[in-house]
C-alpha cells in the first residue's frame, strides 16, 4: 500500500510539474504573440512613414525638374 501511495504521490507531482510547464509555455507564447503583433504594428507605421517621405521627395523632385 505504501508503495502505491508513493507512486501516486510521484505521479501527482509529475502532473503538477507538467501543468506548470504547460502554463509557463502558454504564457510565453502569449507574450511572444503580443510582441510579434507590436512589432508588426511598428513595421506598418514605419512603412507608412517611408511612403510619406517617398511621396514628399517625388513632389520635391518634380518641382525641381519642371520648367
């Protein structure tokens, strides 16, 4: 009986450890998913700024080269 109890306690401990690992992994995935979303938003903003700068340069270049 003691052997079975010990085996059960060990199995419960392994289950708790596995659940903790899963929770940590889920949290890590959520954190990385948020970081990725933030990076994508930043990239979109920077690309929009770049397009604005290109449009401004084109306008300036057209003014300089027009008769």
